[in-house]
C-alpha cells in the first residue's frame, strides 16, 4: 500500500533520523536554576516537599552555583529566607539581607559569567506571608507596597543583581522599579517581570521552602491572577512591557502553555516560563513510587514548555537536565 502519510513514520525510524528533524532542541542555555539561601543556618536544610532541593547556607550556595557553572548552567534566581520576619519584610531591602549578601558572594565568584537574577518580593520576609503591606481592610495595599519593592530593587541592584524579577503582582510595580533603578544609576539592571502569574495551588512546596504560611489561612487571589482567565494574562504582559519590562514570565508553566503560545505570537521580548515547585514535586513523587520515569517526564515537560515558545525556563530540574543534556 502506498499513501502520502507514509513519510510520517519514515523519519522516526532511528534516533539519528529523529535528531535530524527535531523541531525543538532543549539546551542548557535555556535553563535557569532557582535556589534558596537561608540566613542563620550552618548546614543546608532539606525541604521535605521539594526532594533534592535544599535551603542553602551562604557557603553551600557558592558551592552549588560553582557546580552548576561547571555543568554549563548560566543563570540562577535567588530566594532568601531571613532569620526574622516583620510586617513590612525589611529583610528584602536590608543591604545586609541574606539575598543581598549571597548576590555579592556570587558576583565575586563568577564576575559577569553567571547571570544573577533576584526574585523581588516581600512574602519570604513578612510575618503574615503576604506579598506586600496588609491594610486595615485585610487587602494588600498596592501603592504602599510599591515603595517596598523600589527599596528591594535598589538593594538587589547594589548587591550585584543583573536582573530583578518582581513577583508580587502589584499594579505598576515594573514602572516604579524601572524609575527607581534609573534615578539611582542602575539603568543597566534589567527587569524580568512575573507578568502572567496565576494564583496557583502548585506553589505549595515553594512555601515550605521559604517557610511561608499566609496569615489566617489566606491566599493570594486578591493580587495573583484568576486561572480562568487567558486574555487577562496577555493584558498583564502588555502592561509590563509598556512599563519597561525587559522580559516577561508566565507562571506556572504546564497548565498555562496556552498563555505561552499566545504571548509568543503577540510579543517579541524574551519570554520566561516557571516550572514551579508543585510541578516539580508531582514528578518526583510519582517517580519515587515507581509510577513514572521521572527523568524522562522531566525532559518531556521542560521540552514542551520550550516548544510552546518559552525562551528561558526556570526549573528545579536544571541541574539534572544539564547533566542529561551534556
Ligand atoms: C513570590 C514567589 C512565589 C513563587 C515564586 N515567587 C510564591 C507565591 O507567589 O506564593 C513560587 C515558585 C514555585 O512554586 O516554585 N515570592
């Protein structure tokens, strides 16, 4: 029998043929490793719900980043866990805050060879766990919070961040951060905006990683996006680009591939996608039970995010993938 569709299988016959016609090539350059650094500990602390990921000491963070660099990873994003938390999250902009110190360490170690991204938010640093100042009505006060973000951006830029990544979903955050950085002489510090960031239950393990419990059993649905909305995600991205974002992010990744596809079609700035803690932990948990091949699923999922149109992918699999891809 002869029919034109015969070609569909012909090119799948051998690994070499498949490699020749692969449309998507995941490489180590696509990956950003998210890392946690905690103040006041002497030993790295494992995170129960994020197997294989730890809260680093300043010293173990340096070792980890050196090892990532050896494996070809060119970029990391840092999250800090302070020793003490307060209502405003002052550790986020304290020049001696843990992330600021870690940024300076890593800049010393790597010069310009490693792209250092700082997550810019206050939830890891506030005692109530919200991403900003909580007003008397119980809502996060947008404009009062912007002042905190401006301080944090400045502290991170001073400490050596190449890129600050505001993740708090306040309106106007990119504009305020851009203005502040420019006024203070940090016009070369870039902004990666967590633009289409959904109020996802997939952030659960991350909150364990940064010791965050939202006060009163609350959630972030008053500022993060409703996952029923796609057009709104594009509107968020459009606003952030207009305010001066150099790159934009879609987060989480796999349940939002439609947003990545549409953003890729509509915008020409680099698009990042965050394969978040819950996405990672689900794979690890199923693999630990022997239900799936975790390494294969990781490669499939992260490649799918690239196929959808992401230019860079933040993933807790970065180190494993760097080894698998080399
Ligand atoms: C906020 C922030 C969060 C994540 C990244 N930045 C948590 C949240 O919004 O509740 C989640 C990342 C993940 O789940 O891996 N600072």
